[in-house]
C-alpha cells in the first residue's frame, strides 16, 4: 500500500480563488500565499499550474465576452473587456510562483 496524497485541481482552484479575494489588500504576498495553499491542495506542480491558469482564462474570457456583449458599442466593450483580461493576468505572476512552490512542498 502506498501513502501517496492525492490532490484535487477543483479544490486547489477554489482555495486559490477565495484566498485571493480575502487577501487582495496585500499586493504581492496575497496571491503568493493563495498560490502556496492552492499548490499544496493540488498535490503537485503540474496540477497546481493547471489550477492557476484555468480560472484565470475562464474569468478573463468571461469579463471580455460580457463587456463586449453588454455595451452598446462593440469597440468600447472590447476595450473594457481587455482591461478586465489584463487585470486577471496581472494576478497570475505571484499566484503561479506560489502554486509551484506549494506543489513542490506537497510531495
């Protein structure tokens, strides 16, 4: 029998999401802490990287699409959507670093 811990990408995504929201007021270390916790929940570095990028792509794409659809002018919606996508991508750097660290710590 092996005692290998199994991780969950869904649990890691949820932990990263909620901790990022709770720690938004700490500029770099908030996403870093959320990434470490989510990386440990993911169970490995590969799963942690997937858990970082999947929500960012979904949230950034949804912000882009909703801003483009809900505005009366497509160009203004495009610019607003790209702004939301940019904000989502700015959070990825420290979150990714923390997730890789947490992924390696979980082994």
